[in-house]
């Protein structure tokens, strides 16, 4: 009869139950920690992907409708561009070039041979000349 009973007295039985309870509690707490870790990792993965998507959408929207114009030569320093070194403007078209270096449109060799480098700049800008003639300023860096 004593072989069928694993615990011989009440004290040993209670100690065995307490040990079993602690083992279950440790397993449960470990499982909860594991679940919290995975939830945190999934949340971080979601928010990192969401932030990358937002940055990409902002980049595409900037490329589609805004232009950064810089390196404005002295001969183009007139009208709305007077005293401006660089600016961001709204383009009247969609998905054109996002950056314009105005000094590269007229080379230094052309400057010596021309009387009107401003008109050559507008000619080389072609249908993008609206960023110089009628800029809609978003941000301006003054000289």
C-alpha cells in the first residue's frame, strides 16, 4: 500500500504540490515573456515597414510635384528670383525632374558669346521654364 502512494505524509505531499505549482508558474511566466517578445518584434517590424512606406510616399510626392532649384546664376537673379540662392517650388506638371541646377543649363563658353544668357537658359529649360518665370515658392534660401 505504501508503494501506491508517492507521498508518505502531508508535509511531503504539500512540498511536492508547491514544487509542481512553481514549475507551472515558471513555465507560464516564460511563455508570457516569449509571447510579449514576439509581439514586440512583430510590432517593431510593422512600424518599421510603415515608416519606410511613409518615407517612400513622401519621396514620390516630392518627386511628382515639387522641384528643388539651386545654383542660380547672376544673370537669372531678376524678378521673383532676386536675392535667392535656392528654393523649393511647386511644379505645374507632374513627375518631372526633382532638381534643377540652373548654372548647368548655360555653359561658361556660351556666356562669353551671348548677349542674352537668360533667354538661352529659358530656351534650354524648355517646358520647365515655369520654375524660373512663375515660381510658387514653398521654401527659400536667401543669399
